[in-house]
């Protein structure tokens, strides 16, 4: 758990001096990929403007080429974006929504929100992590990654 806290402090600190959201996302992707040995691919997707019918690839780090564009009605990324809830699948073969590599065993997708008004929040991006290992994302790991996504969301609110 100390590693989670240390990384969050680092990300907060980096965010204060980052030159935009994409450098912050790249830093988080690189550091999570480097520090969390079971994270074989870490990346971000943005909601595609202006229609918001798909997600488009943003900054990432990892060992394979990701999907460049994901319609909202497809995949685990689409499910997270449309539901507004974190999607955790610790055995992707058991979930027909999974679209990626046969090497991947676990996948987690966290929606990133910004406040559109005082009441509503809007999904604007996602943090996606894939692992070649099963059962990579127990509840403490999910909570940590949701904190990483919330940090990016706060940064995007300030930026935008």
C-alpha cells in the first residue's frame, strides 16, 4: 500500500508542473508500467469529439499496439464509458466484451470524469490497464487506480 501512496504523491507533484494533460497521462502510464510489474500495458483513451461515439487512443506505455479507436458500444472500454463505472475483469476469456490481445488475462478500465456543471459529471477519458496475469486487480488495486484516474480528472477540470 505504501507504493500506491508514494506513486499518488508523485503523480500529484508532477501534475502541478505538467505542461498539459497529455504529459501527465504519459508520466502516469510510464511510471505505472515501470513500477507495477503485472501491468503490461497502461494507457489512456479520450472521448472522441464532437460526437462522443467512440474512444480514441491517448498516451500509453506497454508491450503491444493498442486499439486506436473503440466505439462506445464495444469492448470493456466502451462498457466503462457508457456505464460511468470501473470495469474489472480478472479473466478476460470469461467476458465476451473483451476485444484485445490473446496474451492478456486481466483488464481494468476506469472512467475519468470532469464536472460539466455543479451537479453532473461527464466521462471525458479512461485509464485502461491490461495484464498478462490473471487476477491482477483485487479491490485495493482497483481503489488505487481509481485514485489515479480521479487525479487526472481534477487536472483536466483545472486545465479546461
